[in-house]
C-alpha cells in the first residue's frame, strides 16, 4: 500500500519533471513503489496461498532446468493433484480401527471429496508400501477408501500417533512427486 507521504513526494517530483518525461517517470516510480518494500523493511516471501506457492516453486524449477520439455509440461495436472490433497486434508472424515499388525483407516467423503480420497489413498499406498518396512493396502469403498497399514511392532505407537493424516506426510516424496506430475510424467501408474 502506498503511504500518503509517498504520494506527496511523488506529486512533488511529478511537478518538477518536464511534461514529456512525466508519464514514463511516474509509471516507473509507481512500479518501483508497488514492487519494492520501503527502505528498511523486508520484502514479503509468501505468495499468499499454498497451492499457488507449490505451483510457483515447480514452475521456477522447470524454468531453471534447460532440459525441461515444455511440450510435456502439465501444470493443470499438478493443480488437480493439489486440489485432491486439499480436499482430503480438509474435507475427509476418518475412522480408525486396530487390526492385527497395524491399523485400518476408513476415509469417507461425498462428491468430489470422495473421488479425491480414492485417488490420494491409492496413490499413497502404491508409492509408500514397503518403505520403512510398512505395508500399505488400499481399497475403494462406496464413499471413499480404506487404507490398511501394517508396521513392525516397534512402530505401532508411531502409527497410532500419526493417524491417517500424518501417514500421508511420511516420506518426503511429495515434492519430487509434484515435479514429476508437472513434467507430464505419471507417477501413479
């Protein structure tokens, strides 16, 4: 936001600039004021929304990589995946039940959330089964999916503490996974 003092200084500067240069100088000065923080203040870092930030990060990586094949890039697919992540994290209902060797999570939702649950649970089970000696088994249900997770005895308390939503975050594979989706690769198949 431009402060009143900044506007007064801009008006004074504009009155001292010859008319021909006024339009260019005013536009340039306004642009600088809008895109640079006042002296002594830090510039904002966060772009304001998490999906936007994730896409922005991936686009910057793609632009920096001279090997990027732009004919295969699919940012819309990445956005769809981020929509699924948001729907599951914010809209799913989960019940858990102890099973022999682990826990069974029944994840439910309706409409688009149900579909997101199915995609996310199946993808996570496929990507993570076997990692850290944990076994993941997914199955679709009428209103979502189930995820059964079997762990070594020493990890049972961890499994219980993490619950379904914590389990989704295990294995820093998501960032690489997002890059693969954006590059037009199909990590879920």
